[in-house]
């Protein structure tokens, strides 16, 4: 079908930064643009195949140029459906997800196209290619091989069927988790039950209830991970238990949003697909393309951390149990007690009151004088809010980013608040990828899920949200600083277990003296966060790391266990399978639940991290080693910023990730800085 020229996706945007024309985009524009874009790209591929001669330019470069209409609508739609979905968008995604999978297969499993790519790859030494040209050819060969282009005709047909079904299931899993997360919110009848929460938290809970038509009530919305931030201050133990239990049974209530059947089908289909490629499991197949290379290498690292992590968690639990006793209570420590009593210990032992910190972390001050200020000091870039630029939602704000010399770098969009139409968690994605091929500057988006306060009230960040704000902006910098020729190499297009590395490094500036003294100011009094409190926070940095590391490792090994099942294996009981995987690793400790249970583990069933959740701690090895480098070399200096930007952040996927790291660091990373950081030595 030819696309109506009046469709906003029919042509390249003429707005600044090629910002999508959101004021014109309507729901009815998506499906025609998807179908028209797919048809257009298939015609472009046919033209490539029809070329009588074979060159890098008429095959690889032309492939890179193909599918522009489809890319435009894909980037906009999936940004919108994750941050502001609706029943209409859900229906579109349900229809289009399998079509997109089939379209990708129609290209990557095309035997004639594969023959051209394979011939170019095999003769690459004689083509005179270098740098990004050679890298692009190598990646296209790997991409097509990884997709199954080398398989037999019969195997390719089965693969197409598997991919199409998996795409349907991923969309279904995402939709069900969001629906059940919204349905798992806790309705509170009386103000007295909310004892311990701050005035702002109570006001936000009241507003959340009113939005749902629950006047005279309060609502504690569920979050994407196990637990809830309110558990750190809520003194009503029965309500804490309700909140935690509701969190832990999401999408596992045998209702219409239950995901057990969906995830079981997905693990089986993924295992079957892996056998087509000659791998024993989906995990082996996936990790072969990551820096880890194999599940065995991952387990070797995780097992090194597991024993000390759970040992530390149990020691921490003993301390919390003693605190419960000192408070005059006699109950046994449970998961819903951990956050409250750990905060009390943090206050007693380290003189750190997390709730009292929030007034120092007001969102606007933190964003401008913390996140942006750190980037300016380190990289020389500057920021200007552009309220005239129309975004996809009224709460999504556009900021123009310029280089030190005043030249345009790109556009940053911050979408900070939670809403029922937004999936949980925090993430970065692109609306435009930087590349010189089309002369495009990057447009990157950060999504968070901060609870919005009532009108006129300040947005005060918890320490977790403060960290997340800096973390996600590290991803944004990775996209903004990209300086590559081809879109395939742009920004965060690196190995999955490397992608978290730049974002984790950016967290180091939170308490760097020059930064924290600039943004951590009490929103009422103007008082700076006292140095004594900063010192206490840093002294307590290893406190509760046993808990946090254990919860993370439980999720990471659960992901691997689910994706190391052999072809034909049936998970009869998802809950029992999950418990056994954690117990077999020596990580079972009931007061510390896994950060994600299988039924709401969207990272691996709807977010592209299947057999890859380990990547956060894998990347943290590089992060901790890099933080040491910055400290050894003077910290927050323009020289250091330029080196990190030029050797790493600007390179995208144009160089092998580990070689890129070696170029920056001068050697391979070592694990000791991570072990010391987490207090696991």
C-alpha cells in the first residue's frame, strides 16, 4: 500500500532536529505508516538484490539507507506505547508486532540478500574497507547470521513462525503486566494507616486516588520491582505486608492478566529457536553475541559474588532482627519489614535519615544544578529548555543541548512522572539516531516514574530516584555524544551487556563535592546538605549491599535459569521453578525477595534483556574500574571528560566494546573495585 503523502510519517520531518511532528500525529496514522513503510523497505531490498554488480556501497550502504519511513513510525510509536499507552495503541501493537517480526525475517532470512552479504564479508580483505565501513560490513554479516540467514530453507520457515509467535507473546506480556500493576495498587481507607509517610507522599497518594475516582481514599500505586518505596517509612505493619504481598503476586493471580502461561510459552519457543542455531539453550545463543560470550562465563562471575552477598544479607538481617527487638516488638523479620528497619539502622549507626534527605533533592534544582551542571563541568555542554517544541505528552519536556563552542549537539526530552499509561521503571530511547549518513542530530528521551505531587508542591526525590535521574542521563549522554557515520553504529547500539556501563559511570558525580554542593539545597531554607551528612552517606555506602546484591543476583540467575532450559522442557510450576533456581544457587533467604519475580520480569519477557539481566552487574565491573580511573586522574575535569567522551561515548558501536574500553583504560577491567564497592570482600 502506498502511504498517503499527508500522513505525518510519509516524509522526513522539517522541524528542528527532525523532531517528529507530534501536533499532527494521530492514532489513525500509525498502521498505514507501518504497512506503507514495510512495503517501501521491501521494494528497496528488491532493488538491492537486482543490482548486477556487487559492491559495499550498493549493498551494505543501501541496506543502511533503506526503511526510513518504517524507522520513523517505529521510533515514535514504541516510545509512545511505552510512556503513554491507551487501548487503541495496545490494539495497534498487538496487530503490528508479529507483522514487524515477519518483516524483519523477510529481509534477514532472504537467501539472495544473504548471499551478497556473505560474499562481501568473505572478500572483505580485498575491498579496501577500513574503520566504520569495515565495522558496518562485519556487523551486517553478524546480524544476518545471528538472525538465521545461513539456515536451510526448512529451518528458516520454522524460524519465521517462532519469531512471529514470540513477538505476539512479548506484546501480550507487556500489556498484562501493566494492567495488573495498575490493578495491584493498594487502596487505603484512613489517614491513620499512612503513619510514617511524609506530607508530600500522603498528598500524592490522595491525588492518585482522586485521579481514579476514589474520593476520600488514598492510593499506593505498585512499582515495577518487588516492594515499594513507601515501605521505608510506613510504620503500619499490616499495610506494609499488604503492599509487599500485592507487589509479589502481580500477574500471578490466575486472572485475565496472569502471565505464567505466556512466559512458559516464550521460554519454550526461545529454547526451540536456539536449537535451530545449534545452541543448547537460548542463553547460550544470546550471550554468544555479548561481551560475556557464554553462560558459563557469567556464572563464574555471579558465583563469585553470590556466597558473600547472601552471607552479608543474613548478617544485615540479624542486625535488623535485633532492632525489631529493641523497638519492643517480637515478630520475625519479613521482607515487608526490611526497608523500614534498615532505614532506622542507617539513622542510628550512620546518622543518615533517608526521608530527611528528600527536601535537599528537589527535581528542578537537581536536574539543572546537578545532572546538567555535572555534564557541563565534565564535557562543556550546555542546556536550554525549549517549551516551544511540541513533544508526545504535556509532561515530556524538551531541552536543547549545545557543545562548548555553541554548535548544536542534540535534543534531550525528559519525561519524569509516573502515570497509569506508562510502563514501570526507567529507560532511555531515541526518537532520532545521530548519524552522518543522513546528517541527523540525536533526539533522546529519558523516562522515569516519579510520583507527581499535587499542583504547586515541589517534587522531592528519594535517593533511589536521585540515582536513577543521573543513571538514565548517562544513557542519554551515550546517545547525544554519538559521532558515527551509520545509524547501525549510533549511540547505545552496543552489546547488551555493555550498554549499562556509561549510565552507571554517570552516577559517580552525585556526591562529587563540586556537584552535590551545587544542587543539594533544602528547597525551603536554602541550606546546603551538610558535609557531615554527605560523609555519613558515603560511609554507609556498603550498608545494605548484601540485601541489594542478593536481590539482584536472584533475578539475574532466575533469568539465566529460565533461558537455559533445553528444547522441549516444560516448566510445570513457574513459582516452584523460580524457588528452586534461587535455592540451588545458595541465594534463598526469605526476608530478601528477588528484585523481579518471573511473572512481572518485563526486562526479560518484554524489554530485550532475555538472558541479559546479568548485564547490569557485568557492566558495573567496568563502571567501578572506571570510577577508580577518574579518581586517580583528577576527577571532574574537562580533560577527563574529553577522554571519556572521545574514546567511549562518541564511538557508539563503531568499535568492539571491550577494545573500546581497553583504548580508554589502557587495560582490561578488573573485578576488585566492584567487590570493594559492594563490601563483598
